[in-house]
């Protein structure tokens, strides 16, 4: 896993969206220390519920808070 430029570990991401295309795979378990590929939504996802359109709450863009799991590399 990549480290900070000073060698410190990066903080874990919490409350990351895991799409159905990943969590519905039979037998797949994403757990602590799983290696995943993350992408980020361009816009604030605070009001996103997974259904249809959502209202953007802020003008926040390109934030680590708007992460989405795109793939599981290693369980």
C-alpha cells in the first residue's frame, strides 16, 4: 500500500460506497486489509442514496469524502 511521502501510513477511508456490482458477487467478502481500487465522484455525494437523481448539498468537488469502490483486488 502506498505510504505518505514521509513514510507514515495513510488513514483508512470509512463510509465508502460499495456498488451492487461488487457486493452481490457470491462469496466475496470485503474486510479489513482487503485491497480495493477506489474512484472518486466529481461532486459532493452527501445526499446520494443510490436511487435516481440527488441534490448536490455543497460546491465541493474532487474530495476524498466522495469515494466509491470500483474493484476488489485482493480479499
